[in-house]
């Protein structure tokens, strides 16, 4: 099936309804992110990648887990929040779809199921749009992602120039596409090939990193790092969080919020000891996690090549250069 | 803030039972004494104010103000000895500078000037304490509740013409009457 | 000889002679016209150093981290040198810990658009305010006339407009603390936001907590801000942070006398830790 | 080449003509370029302030604003002390606050940022460059001329506006006079009011104000008064005859104290003829004194040369005497030695 | 887990009349960590206090909230009570539900709600308090008096008579100060020397007083009870143990020097006593002018000295001693009028003199042996103009303040002149005549009777013409211009603090006002104390005053010192600033803001990330810190905190309050 680009907006308008929230890539007050589609929203499907990753649809920066109070008898009462709304995200990119694969692994497998994530994930329908062109910093192809394919998307829209190939990939996707009937027509078109100027070779990198724990490369890299949280907060796969609570006398709210391995109090223990006290350890941890630890545990890279950190790092600390440098070590 | 939160706008009406909450940071040596004197003289003032005793207005950390406004106070009053009368000689001189800057900063960020006020009230000025509390409470009441955490619609900075025209681009409501007349 | 050649030659000499242990400058990045800070310890790396109109990073803050390794050589422009003055005046480093090679700066450009960066268009001191030697001539760039233009624009808005405007700003903040981490004034051993004290600043990302962080930071750097604009440049969300910093600087200037922070090593104590008996009085 | 925006003021082509002439003569010689502010207007002087305080500020500000626009970067020179005070007061007001600048802008309908300074001519002449240029150009030093430097009141007051270093005893003009060889006297009326503004309205009080100035200058041994204010000049120079008539009637000695602009004397020292710098158009005869002092200077020089010559002669004589004495001593010593030798020889012989 | 006890007072009907005390108690029971709540009719009464004590024991309470009257009323009472219990006296918070609640609100419901909030705040705060402990500070029973003028001497005598040791540091070579320069004192016209010199010798001979003349304070550290003061005794080049003060050296010394004591109107020798009755009555050598010391030639004094007391090798001596109290009696000087008043000739006219010069002129032991002669030509002036308020009450040129003594001494000068020159004429230009004092106005009236002409107005210009000083001024009573042709002009110039007061006061961290007068702790209630505990003020160092006032203040300062020295130990206030050294950056922002100089930056070594690191940190001197907390706000990281009012406890209070 194909969807012409002229039909895209009419389709979107049709999709927004009371029963679910539709998110599209757009500019909100100068920041590009996935935002709720309403009358005034102007979706931007031309931009390759939003500045803010879509991960907070599944894993919000601040997530209130429950609130509690004390009843007349002095016992604690727990109140849960109602998070039952269905969500549709339209226009997510293949790299970000891959990041959801990573997050699924973390939050849903190996016997640990995060119910907040699982709930949101179950209610999320993803319509992925393939990339016809790449941004300067895109290198997903090097990280084993095809810019026109996202197997875990419910619906895949391959960019073919003036039209999209519409492919329903899951039962949820088939239901979704069935409802698009007035806007789509039969046919298949050859997708545009996406050219990426930025490419790195992961050949042997994972294995090499195994023995590089004390390599001077980490010092050279970390010395320029500011230890701000930009890369971790913009990364679609970074998923560390921290649970705390705001108390008001005897009632309070327990919430979790994104944490960043770049921050000095990350992994700080109650007694004041921090196994990663300095920049070097923190930076090493971040890159080892992206390129080695995750690979070992889940068999995939935690970097999806979206290029956000490359673009936004205030000191141009570049993961692709690290990969190249590691590859170059004899 | 999550995408979800940012996009849900909730407007809460002001309930009839609403009463303004004002916190007054008072220095121990002058204003707290003045407030006690107001009590001794059985003066009456609104109960919407709660006094928090600090040793000196120089102890006043701007963070306390932000905290109070963030956590639900509708107005903050900071009081100390008159300049020159500080029990610790110079504390209120530093406070004066810091509070002048901080007040301007809060107003710049859109806080109504009435919500954050600073006054010098001596230990003898029980009447001034009462009057100040009354006027602050009334001003804050007129402004309504301060809900700093409410969600906000998108907003663009209006273009300001440069050069000659900039002078005339003063918003209407701040034009002096004789000029607009 | 270009300034870049001089810097390379001098960095090599300084490292070879052992006069400095490390040298801080910039190197080319992967992309066209991209540069990134570079810290070298080996004289043979000196040829990696570049100095051109795309060196967007202000280097001062690095001196703090690198100084533990020995004397630091570094390239300074106006902003870098004022950052160094700030660090010295805040007792973070000593003057003799750094060897400064000055370069005149006419402003740096965005690598994509080629336009002068906002921070540079607003910069008042392109040339170093302190250095041990100059590589090339001072740029002698004229100062922009209106230091507080942006602030003035915001001031012209109505109160509800300003309120909405800044709520919008804080709604966007992701609290990555890049603004703090690039700032040469932010040198606390432990920032107040990193202190796990109850009721100090909360971890939730919402407008209220973000405002608490931002206002506190503004008040903390108030009379020390060197106006380098790095916070604004580093902000991944593009927040107008200098509008806040300059507001305070403007008010300090208007109320307590003209000043610019971090111009000399013997500068007067900050405006907020001093007072004048005849300061204007508005709290009577 | 030093360049300034020039605010001539109303006296420049009228009562203060010789000031203008001599100023341009000197400026030309020492390389100071004065560019007249286009479309300048009355400075408002004391009359504007009486009408409205806003007018007093706005009138000069208009000229200054034009200068700022048309002659950017140039400081403004106002030779007339009255103009200087008005301009400077307006400048000081504008520099006080943005509010004041906005107010001025509203009134004169043009932006005024108060960037340029306002200077008196004396301030221009204060720079080292100008001093060097004057020293280089001086052809005849005005020796023997004892001058009472008279600054008048408008250039120094109000003190906080005019930023004068010494309101009672300024030195700028005195130093210039020393530079051209004249001898400034120490006197007490340097910045006293000459009463010019009151001469028409309350002559009874105002006349003695003039007389006292002459009186103190004379008492301190001055030959003449040197000024930098066209109004003072007019008042003193024009009314000296009137004052003298009154004195004669009271049986007192009349004064003979001519008045000059300091630029006239500098011009003169640079070799100008008196008429070239406007000295010919004064009320009180002003050339005779100069001629007399020139003669005195020549005589003095002659006497000094004589004295120097005599000194040299004396020195030479002295040197000759010393040489002679030395020779004598040497001769004696030699003689003694020879006698010693002789004695020794004798001894040996014995 | 803390165990908080809340005690709520009815205060008879004072609180209970408006606040439902039992409802407040009911609410308090629900608050976290509160283990016991009790109400009482009068908590401050003996049975009330007994109840608190018993409850603390039986409920194992470790923190106490008292909801009652203002803490300004009974906080000390509660602290004292707790001192006898296991609870630390500083684990206490008072909720002011009387003065700031029941007495100012009428509506019972509203007042009760507010009282509840105040209790909530107090509970929130008290939960965050830490136990604090006073330390005992020993008191060194010895006082230092800086300045040996009349105020310093009087203070020293009073303290010494009470049995304490006193050291006087005098910068000049003799005691006496300004008073000994004066001829007569108003209004009684006693001879100043006759009443001042006996005091000087009494001080010099007092067994409890050590006079360090020709000495200055070099360095100070410490705090109340324990000021460690280093004094520099300048080289006198004379061994005072040998010198008998015979004066032979002075008569033979060939070097003449301008005599400052005679206000520059005569000469003295390079080896000199300040004046004949000086105490100590022994000379010093003025090293700058002595031919032997400056050029190496001469040595006459050593030759004539019968006891061999001259020692050209003498050097400055530094001694350090500890004092329990310090009194500033540093006095005043006259303002240097010359640069300020060019219209009075700026010093160009020798016959324009100051009041102090006039004192010497009229003094029988002065340069003219008491004959009033003008300095320029030694002729007797027939027309004398006296100008008051030169530099005083003149913010444009001099000082804004009134110098207080000038009205009286100018009347004295007019009187003395007319007395000595019966055919002379004396004109006094004045702004006001201020004569509040016993016998003062009568004295002024007598001067008018003597024939002094008082003209109300200032002199605008003085210039010299033909040997006369022409004074032009305005008589503001008739609005006439006045010109007086005078032979001599006396300027009654303003008093300003003595030279070097800024540096000296800074060493002791004593506050100064804009004119550098030392600032008393409270203008009305603590007029002789300073804000630095243990340092007191006497005489004109605090502001212009005349001799009786100076002596009064000296006595007051002495009584404060005696009170302090009578104690063996002092209790320190434990509610002071505290540094968290782990996060202190040592940038010193807190140092300058402390009005007491209590904070110092010191280098300390720490173990951090298994490395030894030496870095600067702030250190608070508990003897100096008064607990204002100004430093805490300058500390961005919050390393500096105020015990008893910590950031955390205040934030807790704010939060508790925001929940209402």
C-alpha cells in the first residue's frame, strides 16, 4: 500500500481523537521533540531527528510512581496514578525504533519487568517513517540499523520520494492501517536509498574494548568532557533513573527521574563512597556501557547511531571518533 | 518535564475559601521585636502572615524565597533593621543589595512586585509592622493565588523594533497618561 | 607566521622545556570547520593544535581540572582570559599555575551557518585581559554598543508576558547542567544541586524545581559572571540564559556603579559581598 | 593633528572677535583643527535656566547631539566660558542617567548619548602635545610681562559639573603664560565674578566688582590681566575707562591695566603682530605696554648678556690665576727637588 | 528518630482566650516524631517548669517545642531549664503564639489555625536542630588602653584603681594628648596644664599602670578576654633606666626642628621632650633630624649626658602581651583645612591660624610667652576675625557633622583675646551658637559683654592686600555683605579622627562610620561598647566631644572593662557559623563580609579519593563570631552554615509553613 505525502496531513487529522494521544515530531517553543498533536501543531516530518528523543513517551524524565499518606490509624496508604491512555507516535525514525528495542530489553526481559514501562509500552503504537536522507551526524547504518527499515514498528512508512510504502508489521499495525483506508491506495514503490556521509566501522571494537579498561585513551577522552548530562539526556537509549520522594509531613510522592552517569553523585553510596569518583571513570563507564557492556549482556550495541550526542555535545566529544580510535589501535 | 505533562494544561479556578498565604522573614533584633510590640499593644492584623525568625536580614538567603513561592506561598515579606541600626553592624546593608537585585530578578521573570517585598521595620515600629502586613496581605489577595507550577501555553518573544522606533514601542499600559492623551 | 603557527611552536617549546606539563588548545573535529578542545602533554602533539574562527569553546574551565597535573599552558582570548582571571580571583588556581598565550579574537563562527556566534556578537573584550605573551596582534574589535539590549527587550514586556516567557524557558530545561559545567564561575567543590540534602533542591524535573536551580545559579554567579555566553551556547535546549545573567549585571551596574567582572587580578570584591552606606534605599 | 568639534558661541563674531582671531591663529600654528558644529544654536546661558530648567538642558544638548551625529568621536570645544558651563551642565545631566537622556531625547527629538566630552580651550591647551607645539613655535618670549591670569567664574563653577581641580586657584593659564616667558603673579581674584551680568541692572553693586579685580591685580604687581572668557574681557576692558574716571573723581590713581586673551599673548609670542591676533581692537590701549615690556625684555637680555660675559671673563681670569699659581707651585717644587738633589750630591760628594 | 515534646501554654486567658489550646495540642499529637504533648495554664511558672522537667524524663524527650509567649521573653528561661535535664538547651524551639498570634487576632478559628501552623513550623525546625555546647573562655585580667590623652588616662586610672593592670600605649613621646596643648578650659577658665599634668604624673606613678610612650599597636589577634597584642616601642635612643631627665642634652643639641607641639610656631631640638612637664619626663631623639643618626656626625648629647644614657644603637622593640579588654582612646586631630579652603588662602597667609595655634599663642609657656602676636611680623593684631565651623557642618567641603566643642572654645578665644588686647576688636563669624552645658551659655553671654562682635554668616573669601587680611562674608541677619579688614584670622576647624585610625580599627575589626569615627554598639544603649566584644570606646575617637564628655565616657568605658575583668571565664555563644570543610572551596567570599573578622582562610590537609590534598578552607573563630549568618549567604555551596539557624532548619520551617 502507498500513502501519498499530500494525504499525510489529512490522515493525521483523522487519527487524532479523544480516545488516544497522538504524538508527532514538531518544534515546541524552539525545541524539536515529539509532542501531542492538536489543532495548532505543525508536524515536521522533514527533519531527520528530533533534539529530544522519544524515550520519554515510555520512560518520562520525571515519573510519579505513586503517592502515599497516613490514615487515621497511622498506617500508610499507597495511591497509584491512573496511566491508562493509549498513545500513538507517528513519524518516529528507525534509529529511535531500535532504541525502543534496547529499552524493551532493559525493562522487560531477563526476569525483570518494569510495570510502568510495560504499561506504557503496551499502549504505544509506533508508526515509523524511514529516512530518505541523513543528517550530517547520522551514522545508524554503521550501527546495524537500516534507515528505511524498523522491524519492531507497528507500521513502517518507507520514504519513496512523493509517497510512502505503508507496511503493517504487527497485528496492532494491521488494525491501525485498516483504519487508514480512505487515505491509502494499493501499490508498492521502490524506497529511496538513504546516503549517510558519516560512517564508522564497529569491526572488532567490542572485543578490543574488553582489554582496554586501563588504556590511556580514556584519559584523553575524559579530559575534555564537562560531565554535563546533555549526552545522556538526549540519548534515546540511556535509561538510568533515580528514585526519590518529596515529603510533606506525612504524605508524599514517590517518583523516579532520569539520572546521568556523568553526574558526580551518580552511584554515590550512602556512606559517601563513590566507585566512580572522577571524570575518567564516569566517561569510561558511559562509553563502555554503550559499546561493550550492553553488547555482552543483550547482544546488541546500546548506541543506535542517531547522532544526537555528536550534534549537541558542548565540547564536541564524539563517539564516532572514539570508535575509530579504538578500531585503529593495533 | 514529560511530554505528557507538558501538553496537558489544567486550569484551576480560585475557590471561594481561598486565603492568601504570606510568609514574613523577620530579623530577631528589630522586626521580630516590632512584631512582639504589636502584640503587646494588642494591634490587629490579618492572620494570613506567619513570621519566621532569622537572626539578621543578612542571613536571608534568596533560596528561601524561591522555596516559599514554589511550595505554595502567595507572597513573601522580608524585614530587617533600618540601615545603620543592624545589630550586627552591616548585615542589612548586604541584604539591601542582595534583595534589591533579587527582587528585580523575580519581577523580570514575571513575578508581580507585590508578592515579594522587603521592608525595614524597627523594634519600635509596631504600627509599621501591622500596616505592612495588612498592605501586603491585601495586595496579594487582590492578585489571587500564585501557582508557579501551572503549565503554560507556548509563547513567542514579541519582536522589538530597533533604533528610533524602539522608543515608541513602550507597551500601552505603561505609557504615562499625559503622553497618550 | 600565523597565530596558529606561533601557538604550535610555543606549545612545543613549552612542553619540551618542561615549562608546562599540559597545554590546552583546540584541535579539528570530524566535521568541516568543527573544533574541539584539546589537552596535550606530549610536545609531538603540538601540530594537532588549531586556532581559527571556529574555535567555539572557551577553555578557562579546563585549567581547573588540569592544574592538578602541573603547570598549564593554554591559549586565551578575551573570554578565556577572563575565565582564568575568575578562577584565580576565586582562589581556584594560582596565577603561576598557568602560562597564557594570548590571541586576539574577532569572534568565532557557527560551523554550519558561518555566522558570528551570538556570544561573540555580544562580546566586549575579544583580546585577552591577561596573558604572558601574545601570538599575533590584538584584534582590537570595537565593543558592541548595547550591552543589555536583550534585557531591555524583556523588560519592555508586560508582567504576564514575562511570566509566561520564563515559564516556557523552564519548561524546556532538562537539567543537564551543561550551563553550570562550562561556567568558569561555577567552581564549587560540590554544587548545591548535587547535595543530597532534604528540602534543598528537588530532583523532579518541573518548572518549579528548574526555576529554583536557575535563579539560584543566577544569584550565585551574579557579580562574578564574565559574560562569556558559554552557558547559552552549551545549552542543548537553546535557553536564553544570558538574558538572566545580564539582567542581574545590568541591575548591579545601574544601582551600584558600573563594573565588569574579572577584568584584572586585583579587582574589587564583588558587588554583592560589599555595600555602600549611600546605596539607594527602596525598602523604607 | 588634533581635531575638535568647535562651538563658537554668540560672542565669537561680535564682542569676542579678537578671541576668535587669536584662537584660530594659534590653533593653526600648533596643529589643532576646530571643526564648527553645523547648525549650532544659542547655549541658553543664564537666561534659559530662568525660563525653564528643561530648556537650560535641552538647548545646549541640541548642539551637542548634532555634534555627536555629524562629528562623531570628536570632543566639543567651547572657548566662551559661558557656553562651556551651559554645555557642560547639559552633558553632566545627560550622563547622570538613562532617564535623563530619554527626557532630553524627547525634548529635542533626536538621540543624545552624551559620549563626547565638553572642553574649554584651556583644557585643549593642557595636553603635552600642544605644550610641546607651543614651545616649539615660540619666537619671542614675553619676558618682563607680569600677568594676572583671570579665569572668571563660569569656567570653574559649579565645581562638581566643571570638574575643576582647583576652584580658587586654577593653574592652567598660569602654566601657559610661563611657557611663553611671561610671569604670572599670585593674586586672589582669579575666579572672582566680574559682575558682567549685573552691570546693566545693579551698577551700584556691580561696578565695585570690576574695580576690586583691577585693585587686587595692581596690588599684586600685575601689568595686565589675561583672560579666557569673552564676557569677562568685554566687561573689564570696556569699563576700565569708566572705573578710572570715577577713581580720578575720587582723587585716586587711575589704573593702566590692559586686558588680553591668553591666545593673543601666545600668538604674540609665536611672532604675530599685535593686529594679527586682534590686539588692535581692544577698548583700553593694549599695545603700548607690550612695546614697553618688549623693550624691557631686550634691556634685560642685554644686561644678562653683559653679566654673563662679565662672569665668563671673571672665570677666565680666575682660571688663569689658578694656572699661574699651579705653575709657580710646580716650579718651587722642582726647585726644592733640585736643591735636595744638589744636597744629596753634596752629601754623596762628602 | 527524634523524640519531640510539645508544651503549649494557656498563659491564663492570654493565649487561651483566643486560641483553642486543646485543639492545637490535638493537632500536635499527629505531627511526626512528636511523642508527648502537654498543655499548661502557665508553663513558665514553677509547677509549669516542673511539668516540663518531669515529662522530659518520663517520655525520654530529646527535643522540646514550647508554644507560648515570644522567645524574646522566655527563651533564656527554657534554655536554663533544659540545662538541668538530659535535653541539650539548644534543642529548643519556641512557637510565639501569644505576641504574634493570640494578641493580634480576634477570630478564634483563625488564631487557632495560625497557632497550629506556628507549632508545625517549630516542630519541623526542632527536628533538624543539633545539640550545641558553649565553651568557656578564660579572661586575662589586664586591659590595654590605646591613647594617653585625657580620656585614655582617665580610663586607665579608673581600671587601675579597681585593682587591674593596665597598659597605656601612647604614640607620642608624652601622655597628655590634645588637652595639654590647651591654655585654659571653658567655662571655668582653669589652666589646662594645671589640671591635666597632675593626672599625667598620677598615671605615670600608678603601680598598676604601665605607660608605653612613643609606641604603637603593631598586631592583634584573639578575642574577648584574650586579645594578643603586639606593641612596637619606637627607638628612643635613650636608656630610660639611666636618664634622669636633667635636660642637659636638650640645651646643647645643635639641630633645630619645627616644633609640632607648638603647632609649628617655634623650634625645638632634635633630642627633645615634647614639653617641659612631659610624662615620662625624659627626652627622645628624633631620628629623622638627629645629625648623629642621619649623618653620623655630632654626638654632642652623648658627650654632655652625665649618666651615659644616650644609645645611638637603640632599635624598635616589639613586645606581645595578652589583654582581656581593649579601650580605644585614640582621640582626634584638627582637619587639614588648607586643601579644603583655598578661598581662605589655602595656607598662603601666615596670619590665618587654627584654634590650636591660638591656644599656643595665648599660652604663657607658648612660643610668644602668652603675648598674642601675629606670626608674620610679631605685631599685636588689633582686628581679629574668628571663623567657626571651618570644615564642620559643611558637607561640600569638609564634614557634615558639628564638632561640638568649637562654639565654646571660640567664645573662649574671643574672651582671651579681648582680655589680653583691651583695645582690640574681635569679630566672630558663626552659623549658630550651640552652648548646651553647665555654665556654657553664661560663658558665651560674658564674651558678648566683653565686646566680641558675633556676625551670623560664613566668610566666603579671605585675601591679603597691604598687610591686611580682607575677610568678605555675609551677615545673614541683615542680608548685607560684610568686609572686615583683619590683622589675624583664627579658624575654628573641625575635629576629625586621629591619623591611622582606619588601619588601627581594622586590626581590631572595630567599625567606623563614613567619617572614620569609631562606631559604638548602640547609639543609645551601648554607647561605649563596640560590636567587637571586649573592645570599648572612650573620648573623641567615637565622635567630637569636649573634655567633660570625654572624661564621662572614659569612666563609663572603665566600668565596662572592670565588669568584664571581674569575671574569670565567659560563656561563648554556640549559635555561630560552622564550616563544612568537605565542600568549602576556600575562595574567601565569606571573609570580607564578616563584620567581626571572625573568618580566616587556612590551609588544611585532607584525604580525598585516597590522596592527600592540601587546600584552603575557611575557619571560624568562635570567640569572635556573633552568629549573624551573613557569611552563610555568600557561600554558594552552602559549606558555611549557621548553627541554630541552619539552611536546612529554615527550609524545613518554610516547607512546614507552606502546608497550611
